[in-house]
């Protein structure tokens, strides 16, 4: 029995859809007795029904801040309050758009036009976003923040305010910086899951393509990078499968388990 962890964007989701070949391969792998987990930078409120319907055994979300197994919550890791308060104060002074993310909800004000346009393009349902809120009411419940810096100076200021305690990732072309705890990542969450399931490390696999997958690759015995992955991600992989556009996950699952 193995545990297999899948990133979403650029790994099983090609920007338009998750192909049926990939879905069928995941379900067939589960039918063989293996555990299949999502391991994503997305919080729970960003997980689409298309993904939920596949029926994964568990979810590592918000870069490891939330860990779920069979609908049971295994762990929660929240963002430290004081540096986040300083960051949000700066953003409000500079009119910088941001979304606050708790375990189950997204908080985005109506005037944040860039982010309101961005998320539907990322296939995130914005209809349930909460628009009327006070930061102080949820500041101690945050698992992740995403911010739209308009200048490099603003992005640099984020790093200055937050310091080394936080991981900040700005995916190329997105214009949206993802902020999470540095001591919490997909890798730390995977170690928790492997221990919880009492599995051998040698029976752990992970598929990914981007910088926030490096921690995941370091935690498993068999890291598998997509052909479309960043070079630094590929350099840490045991194996490079075909790209997300060529259903690489499905083909590799068939090679390994089916």
C-alpha cells in the first residue's frame, strides 16, 4: 500500500480541465488499495467540485496548513497574528488588494477588481467569497493570504515586513503573491500523513511542477516532476513524467501501479 500526493495546477489540471484519463487512472490506483491525496497551495474554498467528485482519500491544502483525511481534520496551522497585522496595515495604506483565507472561506472586498477578475480565470468560484468583514474578526484564523503587488517595491516590502518566518511565492505572470508560513509546507504535512497512516516512507510518491512542491519532493521517497515543471523542481525529482498536457500523471500511475 502506497500514499500518492498530487499537486493540482500544472500537474493534474492543465488550466482548462482534468482529463478523464487522469481521473480514471487515479480511481484505478485507489481501487488497487493505494491512498491518493491532493497536495495543493489552494485552500479548501478554492477546491472545485470537479476535484472533489474524484473522491480523493485526503487533502493537504494551503501549502500544508490544513490536513484532511476522509473528512477528518488531522491538523491546522494558522498564520502568526502580529506580522500579518503589520502587513495588512501596509496594504490598506497603499490600497493593495488582498484576499484573506481561512480553512473554509475566502474574504475578498468588492473593490478588489484585479483579484475578482483573476480568480475565475484560475477556475476558483468567487460566488461564496465573503465581502463584508473586519480583518480583526478573522486575523487569528488565517491559513494563507494572497496579495496583488503592483510594483516590485511593494513586493520587496512584503518580504521586509514578514521576514524569514514566511514563504512568499509570486508565480510568473499571475500578479498574485501567495503568503504562507515557512515552517509549514506540503512536505511537513506529508510526513504527518505518512506517520498517521503508519506507512513506510519507501511507499510514498508525489507529483508536482512548481516551487511550492519542493518541500513535498523532499518528504517522499519517490518525487516525480512533470515535464512542464520548473528546472529547479525537475532537478529534485527521481523521475520526470510527461507533461500535464499529455496526461503525464495518468501514464506514470499506469506504469507504477496498474
